[in-house]
C-alpha cells in the first residue's frame, strides 16, 4: 500500500504547492476511498491521513472530514435487549456495518461483555447474548483498514419480568429506513406463550419459540430463541423475514418507553405518523415573500422555510402561530432544505442572468447566514442525503456537487449526470440517489457508495421533480411538459406510467405514511393526489395561483404548497 496505487493526477494534486490543488486532491481521494479496488482505497485513506497534518487548515479539515465519511460505521450504534426472563437462553440482533468496501475487508470483530458473542457476514453484524449475569453493559467492536466502530449492547435479566413472548420481527432494512428518517418499524405483534409443558420420557420437547423485542428510534431488534431442556441440540437463529415495501400504518410500540433516537432532533417513526387521506383539504394560507418557490419543513415540524424568488428573502414560518419572519440573503433564493438535525438551513440561489450562483447556509437558531457556498452555475433543488452531505444539482453544468454539512465551503465530491438535473432524492435502504434530468427526459440512478450512475430510466418529458417514498421503495417523478407523472420501483427500476395528472406538474412528494403521493400542477393551480401503490388518482385539490413546490410535515398531518403568484403558502390537511 503506497501512493503509487493512486492515479498520477491525484498524486500530483496532493503534492502540489497550491492549496486549491490539494483541496481538489482531497475530493478525489474521498471518492477513491470508496472504491472496490481495496489497494486503491487503502492508499487513498493513507494519503488522507497524511493530509490531516497539512499546513493549510482548510486542507487538513477537508481531509479529516473525508476520513470520517469513508470510515466504517455501525447502524444503529446501540442494541438494548431490554428486560428478559431468566429462562431465555439466547437473544440475537443484527445491525449494519456500513461504509466503503474497505470497511469490511479483513475486519475483525471483538465482543466485550458476559455472554456476548458477535460475527460479521458481509455488512451484517450478528450480535448474540446468552445471559450469563443479571446485567449486560458491553460492546462489540469492528476494526479494519477503514478504522473502527463499536456498538453498545445492554440488557437485564429480571426474574420478576414478563414471560417470553412471540413476535414478528421487522427486517434490518426496515429498521435502517426508520433510523434514516424515511421509513419505520412495523408494529410488533406480541402474544404470551403458554407455560412450559412437561418433558416426555425419552424425548425432547421444544418449550419456547421466538421473541423479538423492538426498540424504536435507533435501538436494535433483539430476537430471543429458547431451546428445550438440557441435552437438546443448540438453538439455530431464524433468519429475519424479507422486506415488504409498502405503506406502513399500524400502531407501534409505546413511544414513551422506546429508546431515544441518536439524532439531535427526534424523528417521527413511520408507524406513528398520521394515516394519509385520499382527499386532502385546504385549511389555511400564510402570506410570505414575493413569488415563493422552494419550501421545506424542519425535522421537528415546528418551522416552515420558504425561498422567495422575487425578493432576496428566506421566510421562516412558525407552524403553530403561522407567523413569518425574514432572513435577508445576498442573492435570489430558489430552493431550500435543512440538515438532518434541523440545525442548519440551506438555500440555493442564482439571478436571472445566472450570476450569484451559490448556497446560503443559515443557522436555524439565530436565523443568521453563517456562510455562503460557491457552487456551479444555477444550483437547483438541493437535499441532504443519508451520507449527511448536501447534494446540489447544478442545472447548467449537468452535474451534482456534494458538500459536507459540517463547515467546508468547497465541494468534496461531484459527478456528471445526464443534462440537466433539477432535483435529487434518496433511498437510504438501497443506498441509491435519483436525479430528475430535465433535458434528458430521464431519471439517473446513482449508487451512493461508489458515486456512479448505474442507469438512466426514461420518464415523461421534462422531469422537474423527484421524490422517494418513506420506505425507500418507490420513486415518483413529475413530467412538466407532458402533464404526467411516473412511478419507478427503486430496486428493480421498473416504471409505472405515464400517470395523467394536472397541467405542468412542477413538484412531487409522498405522504408521511407512504400511502399517497402528491403532484403540484403549476398550470391549473391544483395538487393531484395519487395512490402511492397503484398510481391511481384519488383527488384533485385546488390551491393558490401558480403553485411551485410542496413539503410534508414529519408527523404526516399537514403539507405546505408554495403559490408563486399569490405570495402565499397553502396548508393542506393530508393525514388524520
């Protein structure tokens, strides 16, 4: 492993006396560290480690951030088996070891804690606990060429606790979707097992079944397997059931007893979101700035952000009082999104002559601009991905630029996509990104770990907007010039459509529970409501003049539509 495993132009960049050249080299190294070529990936990470000692603070900071993004990660980072009865001999949980291919290459696993054992198969880390004491407070560590990460494992044996139960465990994919804030755990169906039967002479009787203890908000799923009496063969863990994409609307475990999510702002589990209705109703309007375009809702649902195209103002709306205040920006705002914890707001900007292109970064608490990012020309509908980077479609250049949300002011990644990208959305479970490419009449499918375009899916003419369902299984695209929309299976990439909607469909979104989808029709001042599974239209709802964008509140009860010609946003009640 040496620098000679790196491409010559990258070696030249990181050895350059120019700070800008070295910064460009850091971006290249970050992409190479995600490579399936393990020698190249290892060399890239080694070079990044050396650059963390660079004389330039910006180069050192960029290298440190790139190392963090390309390191091994465990999701979730805590498993709590909860209270179990003494006769439960084995509990099992699976978590994801995430990161580049290098993350699991030659990785070793160590478990510290009484009765704790763990094995790694691909990217799945299997954690087993055979209670050996009253308390478990241990850890499992995965260590390899891409660094190390650990998961805390806790549990308690309670002789007075409930008897073993039988339950249906959600899949690892469903739990990861819930962790990412775009899916959720289905309800756990629990039944109390009968008391153990007596052992028959000369035989062995299986006395207990399968237990799943589901803890929402980032904790692991524990599966308890019990065996017969001493002398029986060792238990074999049952595989988790296959994922079943689709809307999930059942009730979940009591949130009061669930483990807190690791994110700074708690996300609403999908199963606790309001059930979407087939025919939403308009329940109010809020006056904002001149010609509102992009709209976003904070992760806690308390604040609505609106980018106003005919005034250099970002409107900040209190969702409870419906009062708007303004944050002045240096250029014309176009679209808006928030960081995953809601602490930062990102606003894409450019003038009619394409000057002033960039992104304003606003501190949500102080409502002050903390920095400006210099992007390519004409940044469009930006979004923060599950990799915690800001993805900015650059319309005029046919590419997407990625920025670390933590502070760097230069792109740390970029990729070419078909011309010309209008919007980007993500399926965290599949680790795919999707861009709607206006002039190409196609949606680009991007493999996020490798930053490669896997395929372009043909869609209706002039796709303006793209959205991914909360479970990460379906993609919806608006064909602006066709007056239609298309549904795409996020895994197989099979298309359903075109689906007839209103005139000039401009923007799309999914309901919080994934049961319905919404298409904003700029040409006829309406929102078309679709059944998210079949694509059938269930309603058309009138809104303000020249509607542009839509954002759904995290609890799934309300949606907000910006009306460009009315200087308002319409509030729709979409769930109950």
